[in-house]
C-alpha cells in the first residue's frame, strides 16, 4: 500500500470519528419533581422547542391527557416533541442520559430519598436546576414547626449539599404566585394548548389567566438571589382578579422559560422571577442578556 493510500485511509478514519462524535452530541434534559404538573409540562415544552431532547416525568397512565394539554387535541406526535416517562425504569434510564436535571419544587419539597435516588442514577449530569419559591431561603421554624416552607428550605439545603458532593453545578430559580400558562394570543403558542383554558371553569380565573398570557409576559423583573417575600394571604386574595404585574407574582410561561434559560446558560445562577408587562415572553437570546445583567433588589 502506497504512502498516499495510507494517508487517505487515515483521513477517512478521522472523518468517521468526527462524524460519530457529532452524531452523538445531542443534549438531554429531564424535568421531574413534586411541583405543579402544568409547570413541568411547560418547562419541558420550551426545552424541547430549543432542540434539546427532553424527558418529562408524569403520573402513570396520563400520557394522553398530558400530550393534549401540551399540544392540543387530535395532533399527531412529531419528532422533537417532549418524551414522557412514567414508570420507574424509564425515569431511571432518562436520568442516566440527561446532562441537566430540572427539579420542579414550586409547591412542595422533594424528599431526600427521592433526590438521592435521582442523583445516584445520574451519570452524565452536569447541572441541576431547582425551581423553588420566593422567600423560601428565609423560612424559619416556629412553635408549630414551620410547615411546608421550612421543608422546602431544607430541600434547597439538601440539594445544595448533594450537588456539591457530586461536583454537579446548581442553579436555583424562584417564582412567586403563578398566573397564566396558556397559548396566549390567537395564533401564538407560548404556553400550553387551548385545552388549558378550557379547563378553567371559574370565570374570573379564566379571564385573568388569558389576559396574563397577552399582557404580562415581560422578563424585566428578575433579581439576583431571593430578595422578595411573598405577600400575605389577604394581599394575594386582593390581587387574585388582576393581570397587572405584582412583585410577588410570576407568569407560568416566563418562569418556565427562565428555568430553561438557566439550564442553557454558561454558568450556574440563582435568581428570582417576578412579573412585568410584555406582549411576548423573552426568547433564549434575550434570556441570556437578562441573566448576564441581573439586578439586586
């Protein structure tokens, strides 16, 4: 064999190796946790739209209803859709493949045993993204124990410790009382499908939700750390019927986008998402600018 042929074969081999690396360079995210299912689905949908193969853990037997909530009725599956995982074996396999593990804990803490099981399964995880609530980092025990808020703070502490022990980066995103979450204006597909609106039977909630998805989609009110305390129950009830931005409220759509942005950002970050006026949610380019210029409150 001539030296030319040897060099040619070597070059071909290098090309084959390069192509195999390129073809195997897909990124994977998994969304799971004890938090609100609508928010988990929204995060997964936005992640998948960014070209990331995205798994979402859902309750067993709910695949059809979750797909309808994401993509509407009578829609065929498409390449790049969210991939649902239901049984423990499939969840475990998805965790093993994922570079980013997104833990949704906006309404409840993740148990230490489940968290440990998730991280023990992770083989390729580079970053965990925890979605928590405003003010949780300051929750303190009282005579009655402190309730769910203290349990959520302890969950944050455990996630920090376990991620550090494993050399996994950690980003924390905090939201307020959530509003909105549907597709938005006619012809838009910012959030869940119209089926989400159809399931809102209380007139005031339905009107506020749809208005929120049209006029309160800004990403300007994001702050470093956890500087905002949620309003008391009376204030939250007073603001129930308005789509005007409130400091302790957040858009579901914007919150979901911020979590995906935190997964794609070039370094771990900890911030709070409040609400602001806007006709469209930030895209990932705009989110990168927002995360690069987070203000203190």
